C-alpha cells in the first residue's frame, strides 16, 4: 500500500513488481472510453458495434471482427492464408530476433500475418476484401503483406469484382528493411492495373493509419472513406512538431481534418458503413452497365433503383439484416 501512496516522478515507469499490475481487471466486464472517460459495460459496447454509446468514439476492431461486421454471414472465403513471413535480413535487435517476434505474435493473435484477404458479399453484392489487423505487429507492411494484397488485387482485376481495403497500420515493417519499403511501389502498381481494368477500389481508413500504407495504396482509391475520429497521417504529430518546431492545429491528422482539407471523400460511422458501401457498389454497377452495356459479374441482378439480390463466388447471400446498419 505504501508503494501506491508514494508520489514519484511524473513519468515514473511501472516496475515489474508494482502492486498495480496485480489489481483485478474485472475479467473484461468493463472498459473505459479513452475520449469521454466513461466506464462502459463491455457487452453494451459490443452490442453497439464497439462504438461508445456516450460520445460515439469508435473502438479499434481486429481484422476478423471487422470482416464479421461487414460481410454477409458465411460468405467469406479467405485467400493465401498459407503465405508465411520469412526473415530475409536475419534481423536481430536487443529484444530478440525478428523470427522469434513473428512466432510469438502468431501464437498471441492466432493469425499468420497482419493482412487478411479474401472474397465475400455485402448484402448480396460480391466484393474482394483486404483487411489489416493492427494487433499483429501494428499491421506493419512487410513482404507478405504486400504479396497478399497484390494477389488479391490481381484476382479482383481478373474477375471484375470490386476491391475494398480496410487500412490500419503503423507503417513499413522495419525488420525487413528495403523489402518492406518496396511493397509501397508494388501495391500501388497493382492498384494501377486494377484501375486500368476499370474495377473500383474503395479504401476505408481506420484508426490508426500511418506510414507507408497511408503514403501508398490506401490513398490512391476511387473512393477514400474513414471512420469518425480515425488518426491518419505519415509521421506522427509529435515528430512533425519536433521537426518543424511549430504547434499543430487542433484535430490535426484526424479524419475530420482530412475531410475539411479535401484529402478524403467522406466519413462514415460504423453503423452506416454497410449501407454506404452497397450504395457505392450499386452506383458503380449501374454506371458500368450504361457505359459498356455489359452484365455485372459481381451483381447479376441490379435494378434501376439500385437494389439487387445477386450472389458471389463464395456462396449465396443470406439476406440477414444488420442491427443499426442503415445509413442515416
């Protein structure tokens, strides 16, 4: 108890034997909103799509959680899950080798890499998806990240199925050096070919999205969306302030700041996301029909009012309704 009452330095680190480490965490029943400070019942937050019911703060989601939120149940077919990260540089730092870090992260997260790709459907409309998982080494973009994304884009271009990328990242994976940096050019080139095939790419920026991902494929989409309050940028605001020796404006690098300055197209809250995506897919399908007079492989039954009950390569849509999923 004396350790708890002791007033140390302002930035005193928590020691290994600190009493606070042994305090009960209520088994995840409650969590605190980092924006409004409200203590929230976890079940209530999950029921509200992991959005704070008090201030609308959007909590971070893992890649599997986001796929379950976006895609029709039972339609997701994963691609290239067997591709594994190598250690091209034999990278070792004081905390250990890169290979050991990757193995530990796999055991902890249950994932093989920081990007999950595949195909599914949103309310019956087929769509290829690439979803980054920030829980896997900060969703850093390494050689496997770039390879999986490129393969997904190539499949999308070949089949004509639209591409949705959900982007959260801390940047390039420093453990792979130049191999990671080259993924920026590789992925942008793949999306350029997707554009030449006239297949849409919709990019969703979620918190946080930084570094080489923001500087490459994530911001060269046909439509760039973001979740409310998402932090977006290349370098962090603290680094920018230190280099420029200037105070940054309030809200700098937030989705709202980017929208005001024309860097993204729209901000969509999580409850409205599926409805907005289906609207965009319907618009693209109708424009393609008018422009080229051809059927749409990923939406075979598009009516003039933008509705459809198509199917996709992963299986039939189940037509279930999403709670709070209607655009406002």
